């Protein structure tokens, strides 16, 4: 049996399957490669969709939206604990910025250093900024 794995409703890849178990959800089954070729010929317009283009990462976001996004992701207390572990003068500056700042910039040294120390990739930080920019 030959399986065609679907991704987002579109053909993704062909998988050989040597047993007669049930066809998993999200797959199409063909008995022969000729059946698969016939299906592909009958559906020439099926092409994988390009992934959606993410919104651009904002240069800055309101601090309230940043805190709210962190809280919703269960990360606010982790960030506060990280700040409290800094040397006292740095911790005071960072906490004042977190509590009283109006905006936070994506390239702010606190964002860069805390993301690195917490093991957050640039993609995760970018998504936090995108999410915060959409807060209402």
C-alpha cells in the first residue's frame, strides 16, 4: 500500500506502508504506484501552499502588552525571577523598566541578554513581540 501524507489538506509526501492496518487520518491510500500517478494526473492543480508570511516584527511594543503576553504564556514570573537574580543595580533598573516603562524595543539589551540567558530563540522572541503588538 502507498500512502500520500496530507499537510494542511495538501499532498506533502509519499510514504510506503507494508502492512494492512487502518489508513491514518490525514493520509490517502493507493494500492499501486500507478493508482497514485493516476490520482496525481487527475489533480494537476494540487500544489502545497506556501506557509503564511508572518507579520513583521515590530521595533517596539507597549510595555503593558509585553507583560500581558508574557503572563499569558506563563513566562512573566520566569522573567521576574531572572531580573531578581541580576546584580542589585541591574535588577533595579530592569524591574523599573518592566514595571514603569512605556515601551520596550526589540533590540533592547535587556531583551537580548534575557532571551539568551533563558534559552529563548530569536523566533520565540519575535513571536512574543508580534503577539504583544496584537494585544487590545
